[in-house]
C-alpha cells in the first residue's frame, strides 16, 4: 500500500474502529431479535429494547441497598464497629458470636463444601495386570 508508518498506524486504527462499530451494531441487532415481538399497538416500545432490562433491574438494586447500623438482636447502634456475620446481618460486640444471636447459618455444611471443593476426589484407572 506504500504508506508511511504514521499513515499505516492511522489506517489500522480506523479499521479497528469500523470493526468494533460493526460488532456493536451486530450485538444490538441480536438483542433486538432475542426480545419477544411487541404488539403493533406500541411501536415506540419496540424502538427502545434497552428500557426493558433497566426496569427489571431497578427493584433488585433497591433490595441490595439495605444498610443496617443497628444490632439485629438488641437494636443497639453499632456504627462503624459493627460485626458482620455470615448470615448477612450486623451485630454489636456482645452479639457478634453465632451462639449469642441464634445464627441459622450452617457453618458445618459450608466447611464441608469448602473442603470438598478444595480437595476433589482423584481416582486412578484400574490397570489390568498380566
């Protein structure tokens, strides 16, 4: 193509941008095709398929935002020094132990699962002896 190094680099960058734009358009087209067809009465809703996932994800973020600054057992303010239990709740210093707040988290099962995941069963093939 008889290009200098600068022109060749610019041409390559331009080609990469075109390729990424095509990939983005293909991805968008695949998303639109994967949605169920909309009724003919609402053509505006079929133009914005991105609005459907956003509305579906809003309630889940509202549930995750729950911030507790009080002990679940005695309702005492814990502030910054709260202890987070494996059951997902925060407790004060006197209720931080599972026995003190009647924790329903199964520590034995989680320990067994961790050991089983860390040490998979290795079984050798049987060798036919002659």
